[in-house]
């Protein structure tokens, strides 16, 4: 059990076969493991086999999975009030606002254990966990080298993320931010672009995937995201 959230997480670590490089494998932390873990692992494992062509590095994948009812608590920041959406499927009564405790779990329990063996790594999330990825970058940008937010729910709580102070991330930017959404997720494009307009010093790549929707976009853009990370001096 995590001492900060008092919840239980399933952590799945996938390590490539030997030989292991002296500098260690890059590490990719995958949020929302119940939805994303197996998919991300399968795509990476298949592309690593032909990495000279795919340009996807051999890497360790750390998948973090919680109970479904816990997602909206772990991935949303604390706020004075919550404008609950009637459009998107979500619990109407919460609980919400546990992002800080989840951040403590990642940075004070999970990551130190991993960092004792492996490099720092990148953080990836899709949808609600993509919102968390952006919030984590804004509040503690140096915790991970890169941030990957696919179809992030920037609309959450009336786009409250746009009101966050960017001074911290502008002063200490990560190596890079990759952010993407599907062409058919038009309602998400505006909030994402308004958020990106707040960044001056944060290296980022914003990509709209042609003919993709909210459920199809992650497998469609994952390879592109990982190649971007590699181009930014590796994960």
C-alpha cells in the first residue's frame, strides 16, 4: 500500500533482454496501466526488434495501475470546487483532487526505487492521465526528463490548468514535451493550444493525428512520441 494515497497500485516492470548498456536502459513510466500498460508494452516490444528502422530505443516500461474508481482522484488536482462535466463519462460526486498525493507516491516511493537501478525517464499519460502528466510538469518539471501527454483532458474543471503559474517550468524546463490529439477530437484542440501558448522556454511538439479519435490516437502516435523523445537526447 502506498503511504501517501493509502491505495494499492499494481506496478509492472518490463526489462529488455541482455545485453544491457553500461549507461542503463531509458525508462518510460506509463500511467493508467489498466488501459495503457499492455498496449504500450506490446508496441514498444515489437518495434524494438527492428529498432534500426523504427528508431525506437530498447527501454524499460514501468506501468502503474490503480483501481478504476481511483483514477479521477489520482489524476486531478485539488481545487476549491469542481465543474463536473455532463458530456464526458465520469463520476458526478468524485472523489477528486488527489494529484498531489499521487505525485508524492511517484516521486518519493516508486521513482527512487527505480532510480537506484535505472535512469530517471519519461512520463506518459492519455486522456485523464494526460492531464496529470501536464499538471506534474507544471508543478515539478525536473522529476522526469520528458513528458508525453496524449489527448490530455485540459478541459477538466473549466480548463483550470490554464490558470497555473508557468514560472517554475519556464525556469527549469524538461528536455521536452510531446503532446498529441486526434483529428476527430476537435473539442480538445482549443484547450491544448491555449495551454501551449503559455509556454516559451518549454521545448514541445504538438501533433494532430489525421483521422484519429480519442480511443485510436494512442497507438497511432506512440512511435512518433518516442522518436521525439529520442531526438531530445534520449529518455
